[in-house]
């Protein structure tokens, strides 16, 4: 036993050391091939397949359990997204389950004024806790349905997110449900919908082995998508002249392996992208045939000002931020003209020659280019616009939807795509790409949910998006808030306001807050009821990753103590809240959830979680495969003229549940060819399904012979939109009082708020606290040494943190960075909650601060 455990520790120590050492090439990103041996012992090992709990890379894993305990997690070579690799977080996944202070019994707070302290929570039975939660929810929703809210997550498994949305939207007729993905992917989503009228990237991770040039536009892949980064660097090292340009606001580990690092002033990325487009047009370097065959041009509302909720959305400009009008190619070119290389250089600080070099890369027809971006682009006061700007470049040169050629928006969370985006846990969405504001979309949803026509009409207006939800809570306008799979009391912007540190906003004390959690967190410190949840493979679930791959994680072990599957918790509450309610004379709960949950028994209809998940999947799948549902087929998809273009649900087919298990994950659209369910790697690229291409455009529209042999079959008029978006400045810029940029994000060892990874001793030791990374000269000017504690203050709030000039994040003068994994340093007390007016995603990257020695 000791020997193999030692071997395991040794193997993982190597990858951890690589991670901690801050080095930047493939294996050094902290990636290792399938890893350690399990702890041995007398019991038999059982092996289950799954997908990592952490980032949107979605690495496949094999879990080994012994004597009821998860003993090892290794890379799954059969998973197409990761091919056997895991990073250091994946390597330590089994330990994430076994922190000493797992929540194992429900907790109730009797005195709301103990919120925010370590006192006040007492143990309770499930019966008492569920009755209390249901009673509070029922009273609140009967009283005023606009005063309840659910805050979900891109870490919610698909089936759980689907039924949560169904309960909230159909059970309670409330749209006040939004996921943490609003803080993360919302700008990417709105960008996709505006440009292609369908969400999620056309390409796949296989582009990483097919590109000649990589451009990262605000993505620290070495820390945040380490396995994808190792595929990128491995391809770069293959000796085929592959290049990488890293556009960033500060040097990171990702910059270390780049051929060229272009450091730009925060927010000036739009000017750089526009200058590239302008250069391509002025020098006649764009793809004429592609422009002619595939593109339409637009411009939208401009001069958007600064968005945050108290008033902005209803203001004159706020109410028309989505408006666009068609323009001609010439108009588009004319709008771009001011964006000379010199002007962009002046705004961004990037040398003219560097911008030209990058533009020439896009112009070169012999180079396949893959653009990658994450939160630098999305968490941006013009985040949706910057997504547009990247598409504009790729579309002008036709470098899209072909192996190695792709604008690839990286997903952060394991199921931000699969759950938040695909099943409709946003306040404005329904499952699949449907939206609540569209009556035909509601009819279609009613058909699948077996609801009478018009039942969902009371929800025809979107509910509160995340920032509004928390701002309304802080004002005392939310009576009941339920959160799961997130830790908002650390991750939400402007915590000074949310947590009631600002005496003007004390709503948190009057809101009844329910938190489903696995560990005590800062959010549970503010909860009135804490419900202990099963963690990851303590139940079966599914995640949908950044390349549209849906993967099942199988149950490997039982949850500890009385901890329960989140779905069980949801349905127990739903059963109690909907007691006595009917739909068309039928019991409402049975109508909505009877297919999986037996009210008489007070539990699922079966103990087999595979069966329960399969049943939910099959219902959800009918949204994309309407041929499976007669009622759905009867809905006239063309009734409002836009529905057909928007919907074409069959274009996003999903396979039967068990296919995902046997395939270890499949990328949608998954189509049946000769009895086999085949995934798609390159959406819109005409070609055979067997080879991972997408025959749908040709089958449906007979569109062949167009430039690059692609068909954007979801786009209106089959043409994606190139939308002109001007440079507009960040909400705050450095001033005498607040002279530093404060940018925030993550580092390899820790996941988000650290609630899981800070409980893994090896990961905690490797990076025990969050540090403020600063430029050495700035430190010298302020008389600060490494390790000194400083006070960081913005117009929003203030916190203390220790300083580092180690260079792991290496900012130029005037720039600073910290990660948000450390509950003891609540950096979001000072982070602004100004958001992109189109996507409502907050800008976590550009708060201005002053720094003083504490
Ligand atoms: N280790 C680890 N990995 C993770 C996570 C984690 O918590 N830990 N979380 C996952 C999640 S949910 C997410 S969303 C991803 C995030 O992944 P990333 O977005 O890669 O990581 P961040 O640290 O948030 O952002 C850093 C990047 O933002 C850029 N940036 C800052 N300001 C600007 C700007 O004005 N414009 C542009 N274009 N770029 C700018 C910086 O240059 C830098 O490249 O990571 C995922 N992976
Ligand atoms: N300053 C700053 N703030 C940011 C960002 C930033 O870049 N800078 N990025 C934003 C982004 S992109 C994101 S995605 C968010 C992420 O922010 P959050 O999602 O709020 O943070 P997490 O730590 O991922 O919270 C997930 C919680 O779920 C718990 N958990 C784990 N498994 C389960 C389970 O099965 N059931 C239940 N009920 N709970 C479980 C974990 O213990 C953990 O506390 O943060 C945002 N906040
Ligand atoms: S954290 Fe991301 S890169 Fe690391 S193993 Fe998990 S999914 Fe893969
Ligand atoms: Mo995220």
C-alpha cells in the first residue's frame, strides 16, 4: 500500500512542481499524461469514466474507487478533448472530495443578524430544512413573483440545470434565474447570436493541431486552459513554423512561449482589431469571394456610456443598445478608415509594426489562423463588441469553420456551454437557443413541456440578469434567493454593496438566502439555510464543454453523511412549493416532474441515477430533435417569419443518452448515419459526417460551390453579420487619485473562489494566498517590498493583500493583477460592477485603484 501511494505522490509531485515553477511549455504547463496509481488496499477497485470538475477544457478522466472512496483520477485516453491529459487540478481531483469540513447535514440560521459571521448556523433535519425553504419560497412567490431569484452556474450538470430552469420558468412562472455564466460567457453568447444566430464555436479543439498561427486576444491559457495550452505548444514545437501572437494587458505564463507579445492598454483591443480590418480592406487583402458569397454588413447604436443597473437599462441609450442597421461594404470600410495602424498604436501602446505584422498574418492566404479568447474579451465594458471585432477579421479573410482556421471563444466553466447556454438557465432564455421574448419559442417549449398554449406568456419579459439580481437584493427588493454551484459572496463584483459593507445597501439581511454547498464558504456565511450537496462523482451528471462536447460523469462513490444530489434537493422543494397547484386540472408537480419523481414515494421513481438522468436527457433532447415529439412537430415553426431561421432545431441534434457514455463524449450536432451516432468537429463546413464535417447545409439548402465550401445555415439569409464597432474608452481610467489599473483573474492551481482547491493540501501549499502582482519600479516608487501588505482602494471599496514582484504575472508600470481564489482577500470588494450594455457581463478587468502600504 505504502509503495504505490508513494509512487502516486511522486508522479503528481512532478506535475505540481512543473506547475509551481512557473515555466511555460507543453509539459511544463502542469499537464501530465494519464497519471497516478490509486491507493491500494484489500477492496476491489471499480473504475468509472467521467469529465473533470473544473475548467471548460473538459478533460476526460477515469475514476478509481475502492472501499467506497475515490482513490485516483487519471486522464481518459478515449476522451477526444484531452486525449489522456490532465492538468494538476485534474490530477488532484479525488482529494477535492475529502476536505475535512465537508458539509454533511442541513444548517439553519435563526437570527439573520448573525449573517457574515462564523456564528448562527445550527444543524437541522432535512425535513425541517426543506419545509422551511419551501415555506419561504412559496410565501415569497405568491406574494410577488418578481421578488424571488435563483442564481445558478456553468458548473451545474446539464440535467440539473434543465430541471432547475423548468421549475423556475414553468413551475413558478419566474424568469428571475440567471447563472454565474453571466459573469463569464455572456458577451461571447451575445456575440455568437448577433453574428451567426447560433451559439458556440464552429470549430473544435482539433484546430489546435491544424493551425499555422495562434492569436490569443486576452486569454491566459497556460493558467486557465492548461491542457489546451499544452496542445498548442506541442503543435508549436512540432517544427512546422507554427507561430503564436499573445495580445495581453500584462505578461503571463502564456506570453512566455509566444513568438510575439503585444501588450495593449486595457480596452484598446477594439482599436487594434479595427485597425487590422482597415488594413485588410485598404490594402485589398481581404477575401472578395467570401465577402460576396457569405457576408452582410451592419452598424449599431454607439456612444453607449457606462452601464450599471440603477437606471441605465431604461435610459434612452440603454434601451436601444441592441439595435443594428444594415450598411453596405463601402459604408463599413468608410467607418473603419479612422483606424489607421498609427491611431491604434497611439490608443493601445502596441508598436505600429507589430499590428501590421499581425494583420499580414491574417492577410496571408497560405496561413491558417486560430484566434482564442476568454475573459479579457468577455469581461469588458464593450465585451460583445470585441467579440464582433474578432469575427470581423476572420470573416473578412474567410478564415473560419475550416480545420485550423477559426475564431475560437474559449469557455471557462465545465458546463457553461452544456448547461447555462444550452438548457436555458439565463433570465432571457429557454432550452436550446430559444428565448422567452419570442411567442413561437414559448409555444414550442409549452409543447415539449406539455403545457397549455399561452401558459408561459406571463414570462414573456426577461427577468433580472445577475448584476441586477444582486443590486436588487442589496436594495432589499428580493425576498428569497437560492444559489447553487457558485460562491457569489466571493465572486460577484462590487461586494462592498452586495454584502452590505456599504451602509446604504443592507438588503442582504432581509433576503432569505438558501445556499446549496459542499463546503463552508463566504456565501454560506450569509445563508439562512445551507443544504449539503453531493460533490461531482458522488452522483451521475453531464457537462458540455467549450468544443460542444457533451460528456457524462458517472457516479463513483456515495456522498458523505446526509449530503444529497442537488436535483433531489430541487425536486423536494418543488414538490412542497407546488403542493395543491394544478395545470389544466392535473397536479402541477406531476405534470412537470412526474416522469422522474414519485410524489407518493417522496423520491425519484428509481434508485438508478443513470435511468433518471437518461429520462431527463431524453426530454431535453426533444428540443433539438423535434421529430421525437409529436406535439413539438405540430407547432408552426414559421408562424412569425423569424422562427424558422432562429430555430432549425434539428441542426443541433443530440444523441440518445447512452451513446455519450459509450463514446466518452460527443460534440454536437450528433447525427445518425447508418445506425451510428456521429459527432461534428467543424460546423458549417460542407463535408461528410464521418470525417467530422457538417453535411446539413448542403442537405437542407443545396448550397454548394460557395466560397470555401461553407454554409452558415443558422444565420439569417445564410449570411453572418460583420458589425462595425467603434473604440469606446473603459468606464474608469487611471487618475491622480486612482493611478493604477487593477485587473483580476485566475492562476493554475486554484479554481475560482478556492473553496475546493484550497482544501487540497498540495494545491494550497503550491499557492497558499492570493497576491497583488506589481511592477518592480512601481513598488520601488511606493517604497513597497515583496511580501509587504498593501491596501488597495477603488471608488467601489477596499481590501488588503500582500505584494509580489515574482513575475508569475508580470505587469508593466501602472498595471496590477490579483486572482480571486482567496476568501481571506476579498478582492471583489473593490471591483467595479459596470457591465457590457449588450451582454450585461461585468468588467472585472479594468477597475482603477490606489495602492498604499498597510
Ligand atoms: N486554473 C484555473 N483555470 C480556470 C479557472 C480557474 O478558476 N482556475 N476558471 C475557468 C473560467 S470560469 C474562466 S472564465 C477562464 C478564464 O480564463 P482567462 O480569461 O484566460 O483568465 P483570466 O485570468 O480571467 O484573464 C486573463 C486575461 O485577460 C486579459 N485581459 C485583461 N484586460 C483585457 C482587455 O481589456 N482586453 C482583452 N482583450 N484582454 C484583457 C489578460 O491580458 C489575460 O490574458 O478560466 C477557466 N480556467
Ligand atoms: N475578480 C473577479 N471575479 C470574478 C471573475 C474574475 O475574473 N475576476 N470571473 C468571474 C467568472 S468568469 C466566473 S465563472 C465566476 C465563478 O464564480 P463562482 O461560480 O461563484 O465560484 P466557484 O468557486 O466556482 O463556486 C462554485 C461553488 O460550488 C461548490 N460546489 C462544488 N460542487 C458542487 C455541487 O455539486 N453542488 C453544489 N451545490 N455546489 C457545489 C463549490 O464548493 C464552490 O464553492 O467568478 C466571476 N468572478
Ligand atoms: S482543470 Fe481543465 S485542463 Fe485541468 S484537468 Fe480539469 S478540465 Fe483539464
Ligand atoms: Mo468563468
